[in-house]
């Protein structure tokens, strides 16, 4: 089973994620014999079991040139504010299996796109992974500060 491991930083669980903008389109189905290389930039994501939705900072949204498909008023711990909505296909950079730590990074992409909201820039992380994504995985914390997110 692939896992993303880490150690708490300032009491925050941070993993490396990547994503691609999701743009619905109809493509012809043709057999493909070679593997496709798609460059994916890594970003720091906070695992937040108290967040219902996944978020990206405005800085990352600008870097990746994501296009909004709408906006919605969303309540957070501070207030209710209008946030722009985006679609992206999220993935995790795994660093081993549940029985072995590996020096090789593997990218594990989710099969379906996730609706993302924008948040203010943060110096500690680029994204917040909420329960809309985390509910699909097992997450374990050790009292040593180590954590493990089981991906597949």
C-alpha cells in the first residue's frame, strides 16, 4: 500500500501534493502504447480534518493559471466570505509503502476531480486538504510526531 509519510511541523501535518487543472472535454478513445509524462509541480498541503473542503492559496492558483467556474459564500472559523471555485485533479507524492520507506517518489492521482476554493496566502503551506479528500484514506498519527496517510 502506498503511503505519504511525514513529521509534524509546528503541530501541523504537511504532505506534498500535486494537481492539474480539470477541464472537461470530449476526446476520442484511441489505444496508447507508451506512458505519458505529465510534469506536476509539488506543493505543501496541510492535512486538516476540521476542514470540510479542500483549498488552494491564491498564489498557487495564479502560478497554475486555474480558471474559476463560479463563486460561493463559505463559512469558516472567522466569518462568511465569497470564495472562487475551481476544479482540479489532486494527487499525492508517496514516499514508500506501509512496510517500507523508499527514496523513490511515486505520484498517486485521485481518479475524480475535486472542487477547490481559494484562500489567502500562507507562509507555511500552499493548500489545505479537507475531509472531502481525506475521507477516502486512512490517516495515522504517532505520539512521536510521525504520521502516515495510506493512499492505495
